[in-house]
């Protein structure tokens, strides 16, 4: 009787490769996510809609909903992805931007009309700084990528160790 032959490519290794490929394509699908940055200003809520690759979300619809889920404002972004939703009443609002191919982003914020010219000027001066900080926080860092690759390599190492320690069919007899 011939000894049982081990498959050239074990099933566990096939599953690992399939998992790796699915993770690679899942990250590519998230590579073009829609992002939304917004803040209360003297005129309402101003903000920036952009995709995760940094390109602006041009001519996309932006909505403001009050706490009763009623639409209170609607505008389109400009060529830079910027918008201004005119609001007049204080309250908590849900801001939603709908992009191409079904992309969507939303956030909640509170709005109160400014009580002084100083507050309006300060908000206007801080707006670009807030946008830059939000962009930097959403950027994928090189350390995140290297860490993810290290994790995947560690998983493959664990599978290889487990396969090496498993008794072979010829050793079982």
C-alpha cells in the first residue's frame, strides 16, 4: 500500500492566501472613502467634503437635518469641496454629504449663532487650522501599513509553525 501523499499546497495555506487577498481588496475599496469636516460659523455651518485620496468632492449635495430629522438646509459643494449651510436657529444638527457612487459621510454638531464680532473673527481664523488637523488625523500613516503587513506576516508564521509541528501521515503509523 502506498503512503498517503500530502497535498502540495495545504488547505490552511490556501485559506491564508484567500484571506490575504480579500484583506488587500477590502483596503482598496476603502481607499476612496468620502470624508466630511464641518464647523459652526457666524453664517451657519461651513465645511469641506473630500475623498480619502485628498481630492475634493465637487458639486456634491450637503444636507442639514435638525433633531426631528427634518431637512433644514441643502447646498452643493464648490469646486474645492467647500460648502456653507445657512442656519439661523441654535440646536444640534446632523450634517450629511452624499457623493458619487453611493459614498456618504455624516457628522453631528451643535450650532449657536455667534454672540460677538470677536467670536466670528476667531472662528474664521481657526477654520483652516481645523481642516488641516482633520486631514492629518484621517491620513493612513506608514507605521499603520508596516504594522498591518507585520501582523499578516505573523499570521503566516503561526500557520507555518502549526503545519510544521503537525505529525505527517507517514509518521502517524
